[in-house]
């Protein structure tokens, strides 16, 4: 694996939810909080279902959605929430890591490529998955924290849709890499048509257990389509990731 001091010019980028993780981090977190009586489960999950429908239809208001996701954290300290997050990771995230994720990430590391997760999920929720997957670089939405407490707002622009490209370019610049040249050689794995802007920006786009719209685009453009082993299998692919 490249060290932080020796950045690799070759990178592999991964969406998180429904790509490396069999589920949605935000939805799993809300379900976890509801199960522990920390939020009104029925009301919150109904709102979540509404936002999920908007996401699937490609009309999600990401700022409104992220504020909804951050409501349960508002006013709470990072320190007080860490034990709860560890329990969440152990019970909800560990069982949902995609079966083929580890071997795919190991494949890219073996090629000397730097791996990064690029996710709209805010950092507090995305960090445990990145740790479990052995990926050090996390490019994601940042939650606003003041004096150690969540404000319930995001900081900066959300890492969503076309803005994922901006976040990746900023990250590459901090590594001293030329964004245009690096992206032209980069891999990006995603399940969602919402990620088409970044998929179109890289040299090696790969559809992973993809939704219907992305499947159609990938088929038309002859992009590789793979499964990381989510049940039911969407594609006829060997248990190990197909990389061609």
C-alpha cells in the first residue's frame, strides 16, 4: 500500500453504500437508533423512505436530506457518541461488508494503487466502514462540529453527484497529483446512476451490483459490471470480483 508520504499516481475510488456495504449507512444508523429507543422510529423511518424514493428517482434534495440525517446528532458531543457508534459498527456494519470487497481492495493495493472511499455519507458514519475495509482515505460530506458538538448542519459542500468530482480533485491536489491526469487513469466503483458524473470522469468506470439506470448505461457503453456478492446476485459473476 502506498504510504501517505509517497502518493501513487494511480488510484481506485469506491462508493460506499450499496457498493462496498450491503445497505445504506444512514438508514442502518437510524434503524439502530430507533431500536435503542433514541428516536421516534416510525416517524423517522417514514421520512427516510420518502428520501430514498427521491434518491432512486434522481431528485433528492441532498442538503435537506443531510440535515435530516444530522438531526439525531445535533447538540451531542463526538465523545459521547463514539461508544454508540462502535456498537453500531459491530452489529450493523460488520455483517454487511460485501463478501467480495476485501479481495477487490486487496487487488488494487497489490497494484500499488491508493484506494479511497468517495461517499455522500457524513464522516461520522462513514469512518467505521472505511476502517473495517482497510481504506485510509475517506472523501465524504463533513458534518459541522463546534466546540466538540454537532450543530446539525454540514460543513462545506456535500460530496454528492457531480460534487464528488470537486471533492476528489481537491483531495488529489493535496497529494500533489494532477487531478485531470490522475482521474484519466483512475478506477471508480459504484452502484448508482447518481454517480454517473464521477464514473464518466474516470478512465475505468465499473458498475457494482448496479441499479437499473446505471446497468443500462454500463451496458450501452460496455463498462465492466461486477457483483461483490450481495444476495441476490444481480449478475452472473464469479465469487471473486470480475475485473475485466
